[in-house]
C-alpha cells in the first residue's frame, strides 16, 4: 500500500514537472507499408533524452527542457530520419516519423529489437515470440502454428499429439490465461494437438509470461499467454492460400482507406479461414497411423477470424474483431467430443492531443461449449460464456512510466459431470469480477524497478484479494543483466479433468464454489474460496556475443490453495469440492544463436510439481522431471530460397496411478433382485493407494522439414514444404486401456507436402 501511495504522489508531482518543461511523442512507421517500427530508438540528438517505440510504434519523451532539438529516429535495417522540433514551456508535440528500409538483413533487425527490449524492460519469465520464430519450426503438414512453437519454450510441457494440454511451470491449463487481442480464449488448442485456433499469418506478437507477471494481468495463478494480431495490409489487396494433407486455409487482407504517409491515417481489413480434412485424407495417406474403427484419424476442425482496423493521424486506432472456432473428434466406440467457441469485440488506443496520458481498452465477449459422450455411459458437458471490459491509462516520465486501469469480467458457467463412482456433480452460476491495478516503472541508472499492485474483487463469494507484485532488473553492462520478480495471485475459475489419464480431451469450466470447502485432510473450513499462489523468480541473461544469448531462471510457485472437484465423492451428501496445496519449482536454461542464415535454439528444464490433498503428497500427471528441446533452422541458396529445419524433443515420463487389481463391478440395475451369481459383471479397476506412483516411458520425437520458395514477382511467391513428423517413428504412449490391456501410441511417422501461395 505504501508503494501505491508513493507512486500516486510521484504521478501528481510529475504532472507539475511536465508543465514546466515539454513533451514530444509520436509514432514511427514503415513508410511503404504503414506498419509500426517496434522497439526502434528515438532520441533528441546530443542529449540523454530518448525512448524506444512499443508494439504500435509509439514513443514518448517527457520532461524535456525548453529549446530547439533534432529528433533522431533509428532502427537497424532502415535509414535514419532527423526531424527539427521546438520545445516550449508546457508544449506537447506529436511527431509522426516514416522510415524507409535500408540495406540490412531484417533477421538481424529482429535480434536488435529483442535486445533493446531486454535492456529497457524487466522481462522476468517473459518470452516474446514473433511470427518469424514460429515459422522457423518444422511444422506438421508444413503449416507453422503457435501450438507447436509454445512447446519448445523453457518451462512449458505439452502432453501429446492427441488431446494434449499446455502446462506452464507447474500450472494446469485453467490456471493459464490465454488472451487474443485482450479477449479471453478458454480453449486455444484443437483435439489434434499440432494446431491451435490462431492463424500464424495474423499474429503480430506473442508474450508468454511463465511466472512472476506484474499487476496488469490478473485472474490466473500460474501464467499468461498474450497474443496480439496485426492489422490488415494498408496499401494493397493481398493474401495467402495454402493446402496440405492436414488442412487448407485462406487469408485475405487489404485497404479500405489506403495508408497516407502524410497524415498517417488508414483503414484495413483482415480475414482468415482454415478447415481440416485429415479425417478424409488419412485413410489414403496415413492408414497405418489409425487405430480407430473408422480407419481414419478422426479429427475435424474449422476456424474463422476477422478484423477491421482504422488508424487516425494522431496515432489513435480502433480494431473490431470476431471469431468462430469448432472442433470435433470421434473415436468410434470410445468417445465422441464436440466443442465450439465464438466471440468478438473491439480494442482501441486513444492519444489525446492535450494530455500526456495515453488511453487503451477492450470490450469483448466470448462463449465456449463442450460435450463428451464416452463408452462408459458417463456423459460430460460444460459451457462458459461472458464478457470483459478494461481501460488502461499510461503516463510517461523522463525515466519513469506509470500505468493504471480497471477491468470488469462477468461469466456464466453450466457444468454437468458424472464421476467414476457414478456420483453426479453439476453447477450453474454467474459471477462478476472487478479489479484495478497500478504499475510504476522507474529507471535509476542501470537499475529498473517495477512495483505494481492489483486489487481484485470477486462478487459471487464475496471476497477481496489484494495482490502486491514486484519486478527488478539490473544491467551490469550492455551484455549482462540480473533480474527478479514475485507476487501474489488469485483466481475464481476451476476446471474438471480426469486425473486418472495424462491426456484429457474434455476440459470443463466452473466458477469457484460458493459452498463451504474443507481444508486438505481436515474437517475445518478454508478461510478463502479462491485459488491462490505466490511466485518468486530470479535469474540472469547475458549476450555472450552479438549473436548468442544465454538465459537462466530458477523459479518457485507456491500454490497456497487449489480447488478441485471431489474426485472421491461416494455419496450425494459429501462435498462437491476439495482443497489442495502444491508447489512447483525448478530451473530453466535457454541458449540461442541467431544470424542471417542460421538459427539455433536449445532449452533444458528441470522441474518438480507436487500436490498435497491432506492425505498424501503426490506428483501431478504433468510432472515432467526433465524436458529438453533443440531447434535448428538453416537458410541456404543464392537468395536464401531454401530453408531446412529440425526439432528434437526429449521428456522424461509422466506420472500415473498404478493398477493394483481388478474386481467384479455390478451395477445392480435390477435393485435387490440382481442375481450376482448368474449375471456377468463389468470389470472394475482397483487403483493403487499411492497416487501417481508410477512413471510412463520417456518421450522423444524428431521433426524435420525443408522448404523451397519460388519468387514470381515482388508481391507473389510460392512456398513448397516437405515435412516429416516423428521422423524415426518413436512409439510414444498416448493411452493405455487398463481393462483390455491395450496400449495406444501417439501418432507415428507422418510425412507431408504443403503448398502456400502468397500474393
């Protein structure tokens, strides 16, 4: 609270200082395309006053003494631009700067931008992913996808090709918030785990915050994945058409009002659609890979996304977007799953001409429905839908930045579930969350301090959660940086998965229970009905050379309360929910090399994830002790029109609960007259009392691809990609039927050829 009051005082005092001096701000754009220059350098020549541009190309330099200056904008790969500015007392100038491409390789530009960001921001446990990085991965079907790239990041575990889920530094999927343009996406991955709902060609930037994130983000206790899409082409109608054995897609974009370099205004659209047909091609191409009675890989999905963007000359902008995602998988005689996700909204940025503040916000709604029918006759269904609205304000100082805002979330949940003991659990509820946050960033020489505070109110409980957080970075020199982050986190959303299985197709959502919850292994009630955690992350990063980066981060997450469905409920009178505690800790290593022709990426994660239900401490089903990823991409040919890439992943085995024995399971359908001597009983499984005491075999897989680009003109090209997934045909386990004693493996070797035409 003291930090909050101090920061407010600094905000008021800084306003007085700004009135005595002046501010220059604006945007730096690509002169030809109108695209923002991200993390470019802007400074007043001959002074120490300067700043870097953000994702929108925006910059602000405050507290500038009165006088005449030359505003200098530089970015590797572009020609330097100088603009004369005259700062008067209390002036608030806006300058739009258009840069023209120079003769440098743009791959080097991306490296330079990332390093500039690393020196200027705290960035603890924050990995920024660009479309070019996603495309460097050897992709199934030759189709690059963020779902495949996320699994190569340190601290992230993906549980499989079919129905896999994403686990980030000990957090389950529901404890990770996935954002698309500021809107919550409840299920970002299709049932065939190679593909997400996001189209790579539309992505501008992905921030993956694996822990210790600041107070700008809330409502989750483990991690954040923040995906921002780009605007459509502002000058020309263009697009992409692609096809491969797994799916086909089309992307169309273009200007409605062309970008005007003189005014900076434009209006554009972007639309993309993709549809899978692996269920139709697999009987012919991959018949050997199917174990389903239909003879096909029974996955089917269709995705649509559209965006309309308009930008004003003063840097303000408005985006309107919408999506529709559907997924279906039908394992005949085993399980039939369907889900659908829809939503839409708008986000905006306002740059008032008479104020040093910038304002941004989002208003959006989304809905997610899923149902699962299994051969065991225990159907499950879940629905969650709601809205979110947020508004943020940012003020820039000479060596400081203040950001504050508020957020309103409301969602309905409708859940129905029958557990393995035939006890029904259902819930219908509506809940509202109101939150506000304050973040202060201050640069003191080589030290960057970023305290923040979030106040979260959960109306349905009702309960207030104060959440202080802190981030620090110290630049020892231009190459070596130390960092630390930590804080308190909470959420009021829980999920239902069958923890008997490592891979789960069905993930249901429930709001936190309003009924009483017992402490782990006790008859005492919990003090809070929220899920809560504490994070602590430290580490260092070093630029060994201009091309080699090395990053080390040990971390600790203390899950002080986790609420789950009572998996052992045997009677209707027993509580539906049970509380647990847990810990996740480990260390992540990352080293990468980036040059014009060669990209190397190596990560190793050593981690432990435990839970305590009051009766025993046990490892979670996603407790992977060792996880190693290597990625190599090499461009060659006279014009670098060839690209070869390979990725190898090794992961130690996941825990599972061993089978102790079997028993005759009578359903007593005829009541007391059931003849247990004559009727055949179902086979019941007796599980070991040691939860998750066994370990599955190790997982490893090699993916490879080679791509040839044929350039027809300045604006048209064809990419032909031959790829092989699971190149040495490793039989990684997917599912084991305890009753029939049958093992089903993940997908075997899958060669494919994909074509993508850009125009």
